[in-house]
């Protein structure tokens, strides 16, 4: 099974990774895990002032911070995960990779804010659920 795990370094990501580790045998011991971290783009006018190298360094450093905990937890359990980082709308990028990469499952944490706030504020989890053709497992 190919499993895509969306990570952002939050407590919710920790819960999703913990769930994956606790239930990994259910997915199959030969499952392949890929971690994805997506950053919203820096506004173009700000990026132009900072310069391409500074912006790329920022994205790389922030992604590494977000991925580090999940990668470490998986490694301790003997699971080597592939890593991909993207810049763009997180919901769109996760859904796109899930489909194009032919993943069998997307796992992600959910803030669990409730229906009303999701309708007003939007949410990455809601967007992935709406736009993803791959099954999505949300973990609170």
C-alpha cells in the first residue's frame, strides 16, 4: 500500500503519525510511506525583495522543521519514508500528489474545529476531502 502522510509539524501531525505507527500492520508491513509538507507561497512582492535564494532557503528550512518529528518517529519504528515538499495551496497540492502519485491512502491530522468554523475559515482537511479521489483518513 502507498500511503501519503501530510505533515506540518503540529500536534495534529504527531497524532496522525502515532496512529499510522500503531496501526501500521493493518496497512501491510510492506507499505511505502511518503511524507508531504506544503507551504503557502510567500507573496510575490515580498519574495522579490528577499531574492530567490533566501526564499528557497526559507522553504527548505521550514519544511525540514515540519518533517523532522514525523521522519524521526517513523525511523525509530524501522520505517523509512520518502519526503516531498511543495509550495502552493496545501489542500490542492496534497490532493494532486495523492492522485498523480497513485497513492492508496492519505493520512492527515485534523484540528477538529467543527463544521461551522470549517465553513467560515476553510481548512486543509476539508479541501483535501473535497478534492481528493484517494481515500483520506483524518486523525484527531
